[in-house]
C-alpha cells in the first residue's frame, strides 16, 4: 500500500468541512478578541448575528453528517465505532441548543452578558473541536481499515 492515502469522497468531504467550520470559528474568536483588546465593546448584537451564522453553518454540517445515517459510510467499514458514534450524534442536538441559548442571552445585551457569553463560547468551541476531532478519528480509522481505498 502507498504510504500516502487518498482522502476522497466521504472522508475528504468531512475533513474539508471541518476545516471550513474551524475557519469560521477562528473568525468569530478574532472578532470578540479584537472588540475586547480595542475596548470598543460590548457588541452583543453583532456577536449574536455572527453566532447565528455559525449555527446555520453547523446545522447544515450536522445534517450532512447524518444524511445517510450518521457517519454511515465510515461505520459500514468499521462498525466497532457504532457506540462512540451514537454518543457523538447526540451531541449535535445539545450543541445547537447551547448556541440558541447563548444567542438568546446576547440579544438582551450588556457588558456582563458579553463577558459571560464570550467565556461560554470559548468552552463551546473547545467542545466542538473535541467533537470534530473524534469524528475525524473515526472516519480515518475506518478508511484505514478499508485499506485506504474506499470512500
Ligand atoms: Fe458532528
Ligand atoms: Fe463534524
């Protein structure tokens, strides 16, 4: 087998989507860090709008992951990850609910809300990164099980 594996189809799409998502998250973090550094905040409404944009993107991403059964192509190759996948799929609902809650609080505005929500978004981002990292692990392990040829 070639030492470099071809990342095509389901695996390649998933990794690309995760990269795109993390890019959006990085832009969000940059926004609120700049607001804090420059002392031009709070900008709760703008953050709420940006969060709503991320939420929409995340919903589409989750829908794509669940379209043929959550991580279906990967689990077909490596059913041993089914239990871990169940736990990860359940996180989709709770992550969207978290974003809804944070967005709702931001709409009420104020410095205190800004401070607490920004801290919670930081925690949310860390949870999301962990989630995506585990998904990458599953699809890559499944892909390797399959000899690096499937998608
Ligand atoms: Fe996911
Ligand atoms: Fe994902």
